[in-house]
């Protein structure tokens, strides 16, 4: 479980529900990252598939590090704000550094 500080008090966020793996596409917001992953949707009329994207906002706890391009795992939790219902769990791979 992840801990979050609220005015000096320690509180625990309950992790429940779905878990997703995606790529970090934005870290511009404070304590928030935007994650994206592609999925394929079947189009019956043409018998083919099209690519679609899903984007979600996830809470980034203190001490956790995620940069654009990293592949991360997030899990559902109680609503933290209007758009955040997921929390960062772990960084699966760092993006390669350019030399």
C-alpha cells in the first residue's frame, strides 16, 4: 500500500480494481503523470482493426520518479481529484539515455 501525507498525518490509500501498464506522456502537472496505451478496436464492417489510445491521469507519490517515455504500472484507487483515480505503483523500464 502507498502512503500519502495530509497535513502531517499519515494516511493510506486503498488499492483496488484494475491495473494498467502504459507509457508516460506528460509530467507537467504537480504530483500527476499522464499515461497512455494503445489498444485495437475491431471494425466489423471492414473486418479490420484500428488503433485507439487511452489516456489517464495518475497520482505520483513523493519520492517516486517517472519521466516521459518510461513504462509504468498504475492501479485504481479511490478518487483523488476530479480526474485522478489511479496511483503510480512502479516504474517497469527507464527510457534509454541519449549520448
